């Protein structure tokens, strides 16, 4: 969805099978098996898909990165468990999330129920279509097919089911582009959602009707398209800086007639850092 935050702060499990010798070929880039430290980011994101207002927040959080063969936490996701991994295909289970919105801060939703924290949990199939170079430096084009269930919570009650999101797309990733030490990724995806999730964003029940906000019954279908451009650079052995940007387009959205769907384009930016206070002596190929 449009509000996914590009920070990873998960917990992984260390398997003995994941350990590799600490020495490696001079040309092979390796990373610590795990890193523990502090991170923070400034986020500028729309309140919800096709919203007319945005929010800016600073998020200071601890982080734990784990680069195991089965369980991983990295730039691809908050928490991932690899089910299948080969040179061409990867299937994982992953978790991501998005920020809450106070309806009092959003003119279109004034008086309506708040939008809580959202968590997306599900599987993602990745197929390598083109690859150059090696794991430490090189480019690849990947077809991605994520399908996730969505839950909302304000942390005072049990999470509530909000439907399913499905977003097939293409991604381009290049590690250490032009020997600059910068990792670059770009992606384009089409986003589809079930009726319950569309209701969560766009439905207007009779009790919330106002003169400028008629009743609306949302439908399942096409939510919009998202285009992302992300940069990441490790500075020394312990600091990683990142910049994530995205543009969302809602032309042709199934619920574009909703009084809560106000913009054709949304923009998002996440700028942040991670400081590794503790690192594993054991190193692996990232």
C-alpha cells in the first residue's frame, strides 16, 4: 500500500547452518550475520491512498538485522522467512507495516473512525528475469508477486482483519552501482485490494454522511500503481543511510468516485539511518 514505511526492525533466529567461515575471497562482499543497534527516519507520507493530506513524522527505533539462509531481515522486508530459494526463484513469507492516521488531522475524514496501524503478512514470489555480475555487485530484474493479508490495530485490542492486498510488479536492483558503494532499487507495481480493505479506506457509512461527504459503498478491485526509487549506502562498518521515494498514481482506481479519494497522485519520502552497535563476528554473503 501507499503507506509502507521503509524501515526494518525485526527479530530473527540464528541457525547453525547459516554460519560460514569468517574469511572469504577478497572480491566477495560479506556482511555480519546479524546486527543490533539504533535507527531513525523522517517519513513524509500520504494519510492513506489518494488522500489530499500528508503526515511528517520522525521515527526513532531499535533495529535488528539478520541475514540467515532461512530467516532474514533486510532491505527487502521487515521480517522474512524463505520457503524456496534458488538462482531463479525465491518464495518467502514476510511482514511489513504502515502508520496510523488520526481522523481529526484529515479534513476528508473528520468525524470518522481513525485509521490504525496496519500490518501486512503473507507470501511473495520473486522470479529473476535478468542478472548480471555477482551477489556483491551486479544488477538484476525481478518479477515480484506478493499476496498479503492486512490487519489493523491500535494495540489496545486484538488485531482486526482488513482483507487482502495483491501487487504484482517488476523490480530492478543494482548493488554497488558503478563501484560507488551505493545500492539502488527501482520498482513498478499494480495494486489490487479486496472489498474489506477498500471499505477501510473509502467507504462512507450513513452515520458519517455530511453535506460534502455523501454515503459511499466501496468495491474490490484496482487500487492504483506505485513507482519507487530507493538508495542505500553503508558508511564504514556500522552506519547505513537510506533514502526511499515513491509516487502513487490512482488513475482508473475502482473507488475513484469515493468522497475520500481526492488525489490522482501521492508522493512519499523516507530518509533515515541505522547505527549498528553490535555485530556478529561471523560474516556471510549478503
